[in-house]
């Protein structure tokens, strides 16, 4: 009973902190060149999807992805997003739209109040901290790895980071949708983007 009370108290405390947290918390950590990938994540993803040509690979996926990007977001407490999820990946680049089946991922809340995201299966893994942002969204600052390589953290959190560490950085915007799903827009530069659709 005490353990359950402590967990509930921790979630309540973090939820209050998230609600009051300024948007600039993650900006104090993020590299400057990553900020547009977060601030412009949704419009960049929409623009890339709009440029997919009729003959491009995966053109039949466009309506579904468009609906995902246009779905309205809502504000949810931390307790609503913590736990196990299924993450279906969709990658968009000039050559087309590439959809993959769901893999396992999780959102964790540690005893010190740190909220984190981790994709635990599939050949491409992601791991990082989730920071509160505007309108109930969260910003992912993390690292990517492949197969059984160790999970990486965001390079700016290292005392010393080399080019390989920076190359492995991954950033994203996480939003909760009205229908209970979540949408994560990852590494949105001018040429490519990856989307996760999170479902229970």
C-alpha cells in the first residue's frame, strides 16, 4: 500500500511540475541546431508529406499519415502517458513513405521525477529524456542505437562528446491525441522525418 501511495504521489508531483514548467527547460539543454527540428516538427512533416509525388513509394500511406498529422492534440497528465506502448514507425523522405509494423516502447518515470522514453525492440532503438513543452506536449532529447548496441543519451548531456555521439542524437516532439493515441515527430529536418504512432 505504501509503495502504491508513493508512486501516486510521485506522479502527482511530476504532473504539477510539468504543468508549471516553462518551455525553455529543454532549450537550456538542446543544441541550437536541434531547436528548429522541434519547433517546426509538425509543419515540416506536413510539408514533406505534401511533396510526395504520385509515383513515389508508399503513396497509398499518405492519407493515413495526413490524418495522423492533422489529428488535434490534447493535454494529458503524466499518469496517462507512463507505461508500455506500441510504436509504429513511418519514415518520409523524397523517395516516398515507408511504414513499419509496431514495436515495443515505454515511457518511464524514475524516482527522481525524470520522464523518459525508450524504444525497446526492432533494429533501430531510441532512448532519451522527455521534457515538458507548450500545450501539454513533450520534447524528446535522446540518442539512437541499433540492434544490441548500448542505449545512448543526448550528446549535450555528456561532459565530452565526439562527432559519433552528436551523429547519434535524436530529437522529437511528443503529443497526445484526442483518441488516446500519441504522435511523435522525430528528427524533422528539411529532407526527412520519422513518425511514431503510439498505441496501447
